C-alpha cells in the first residue's frame, strides 16, 4: 500500500479490489459520462493489476488498472476527489508497477480533455484523435 498525506492506494487483483473499483468506474463512466455499462466492464479486468485510492475516511475515490501488455486504463476519480492529486498518485503507482515488472513503456488511451494531465506525468501524444463510446480520445505513451 502506498501512503500520502491525503489517501492510501491499494494494489491488487480484480478479486481483491473489484467492489470498490466497480463503484468508482460505474459512477464516473456510466453515470457521469454516459458510457454504456456493457462497454465499461470487460474481460480484461481479471488479468489486470488494479489500484484503488481511498480518502482519509476510507472511502474509495479513484481507480486505475495496468494490463499485461503495459496499457494503463480505466483511470477514474470521483468528483469529491478531483483536484486533490489522487489521479496523479494512482498514475504514478501504476507506472511504478509497470517499471518494476520490466515494462519498457506504458501506453494509454486518454480522453482528449485529460491529455494535459498525462503530459504533466511524462506522456506524449501518439497519433490522431479518435472516438470511443462517443468520447474523444488520444493515444499516449511514456517510455522508461
């Protein structure tokens, strides 16, 4: 577990973190962004390393996952946790996990409006904008 002044981040498999990760992802992607629930949950969750951030009260506020191929995905922070550094802390933990297992780079498909966030963490845009679930995205990569 990683500790910061404001939150704890737990790393684990889908079995361990599924309940909290699903809660956050459903709220952010399905309810807020209107992504169809059947697109949001997929078979890859079972083989990913998951991270969930908890606030000072122990409530789950953010999540993300690292796929076996070095993709980081399903990054989501609930409204109450936005602007507090939780997203960056989650991203850094997932990047550190990828580095520790020997990955040479990490890649992600960012929602276009979030590209500046990822650029602040060393990611570079790779390719042209595209739409997924009706939302503009851009591929990004970071080499270690």
